[in-house]
C-alpha cells in the first residue's frame, strides 16, 4: 500500500482540473491504473508510469520530485543515486557502526542534520564502512539513501555542479537547471522536505562537500575522506584505524574460508601482522589465496616476509595497496612529498620534527608543518606522546621505495649523514616501542 503517493496524485489531478479518465487518456494508461494508484493499492508502481503521469500533470520540479520520491518510498527504486553494493565479507568495525547508528538516531530524534566525517589512511576501509553503515541505516530515512562518488583522488574530481546534478536526478528532476546556484537552491528546497541519508564518498576537501550538505532537518550525512576536513564546522569526526587481530582473522576467514584459515592459525595471524591490519592489504592477500587454492597461508606468509616484494604481492586484480598509496602521494605538494619519502631513509618506529628536520636539512618548524600536512593527508599518524609521528608498516615500505627511486644518490647520502650527526649530537637515538600497524621495515643502521 502507498497512501502518500495516492494522496499526492489525487491532489495534483484535481488541482489540474482533470478526471481520472482524462489523466489516464493523456498518460496512455488504463483508468484502473490511475484509480489504484490514488487508492494506494499499488505497492510497487512502475517508474515509467509515475513519470508519465507527472509529465502530463505539468508539475513543478519540487512537486514532481515529491511524487517520484513517494513512489520510491513504496518500494520502487530507479537505481539513480542508489548505494553501491555492500561487501559480502565486511568484517569488524562494531564500535564504529554503533557510533554511526547513534548519529542516525540523534538525527531522527532531534530533528537536526548530523554530519560524520570518516577519515584515515589509504586502504583503511573508509568507503567500505560508510557504504555498509548506509545499507544498515537506510530504512530509518524515508527520503531514501543517496550516494555520490566525489572521486577526490582523481585528477579531475567530481565538481559540486556535477554532484548536484546527480542528486537532483536521483530525486526525479529530469532537467536540472544549468546554473550551479539554481541547482543548489533546488537541491536544498527538495532536501528540506524530507529526511534522508546522504553518502559523500572520497571527498578531497571541504569545498567539495559544503554545497552538498542538505539544509533541512533530520538528515544523516556520511563523508569519507583521507582528510579530516577540519574546516567543516559542526561535523562529528571518526578517525579510522587498522583492524584488530581478531577483526583481521574474521575478514580472512570470510574471504578465504574459515576451514582453510583455521588449518594454520599461526600463519593466518602472521599474515594479518604482515598486512599491518590494513583492510585493503588483508583483502588483497585474501583474494590472492582465494584464487590460489594450492597455496597454504604458510606458503604466502613466507613470500610476504620479504620486504622488497611485499607491496608487489599485496595486489589482486585492481585491488592494489601500492596503487592506493601512490594516488595519495601524487596529490601532495612537492615539498611534502619530499618529506614523506625522506621518512623512508630512517625506518624508525616513531619520528619527531627535529629528526625529520635533520633528514631534510630544514628548520624544525618547517618540518613540523609538513609532518602535520602528511597527517592531514592520511599518510602519517600521531603517536601516544605529543610531538611524535608514526608511519604504518606498509607506508614505511612505500616511503623507502620512493626514497630510493625519487632521490638522487648524493641527496640520499646527505640526508642519512645529517640524521647521523643529529643523533650523535643527542648522544643516542631513543626508540620507543612501535604501536600496532606502525613502525618502519627495519632498524636505522
């Protein structure tokens, strides 16, 4: 039953001065179709039928969108703006999912919109989390889930005008206004009339996100970004870390098969550690095992122990850990890229601004600023102690590759020499214990 659709259709028909027979004749449908729609007897109306009725009624864009949304609320979905498929083997993140469910409840209870920014390192599973959460929470929002891929890491990310076009099309607007300001006004008008769930995936910066935030009450907006988007006032922030050992094992078992993982549990545990708990790396390893049934977990672990080959091995089709790192690295300013690859010269469990200043030959405040920009880009974490920075094990391998490949030999030796002099000047190098998923591929010689 779809009473809301019926009430809207009946109101628009009578406002137009048409009988059911006249509207049916104009739209080329049976009279009983119009009658059944108005009586709410059609649970899943045909998309083309509702669109044709809206056209023949000459509805304004807001009224047309409300009619199509009412039809979709009864079970019809034209696929536009719909969510990407959920991962069948999604594992872990129970705490994060509870927090997002709480944000959804708060949005519904308080009548105000909530924005949650999920940020973190490349490959940590931000998009997977927000899409999975959206699938779980969609039924709470009668305005339906909407999804826009902002392509923040592409050379040409989605512009606000393009994103608004996608959103308006998803709401049934057949001819969005050409001007961006007009699209924005129409989007906010339509959004004010419903409670919805909006996923803005892979945002590059705040400028991409701000125009898309609905002005109406009761919305939940989930944003995924490698940047924490500190400029979004009032947003809740959820920095996403690596998987726990238990979550990693669950993901491996879901992807490869519980029996195969249980057959060599110690090897599976080591496999997770070699992946540093990074979901993209775990998924790549699991997929490699899934298509190589003759491989044991032990066999693959022996290969992964070779640090020179690890990033080569952590790829399965288009699931590529190195590729995910490269996309973020490429977007950095040249000076910040240099700071990142210099970390590959000194594979330490933790870094400080003075250590990095010694590597780069620059003042400590400059090094500190560039380290903070790496944190903002999701390529560096912060340690428990103030002023210390940590590098994920796989990112450390990538930094070492870039140091060897992008720095000329003389500059490499000069950087190491400056660091050695700095450490001698301090008397000795202090090496705190590495946190899970952090630390370089070896020790500084």
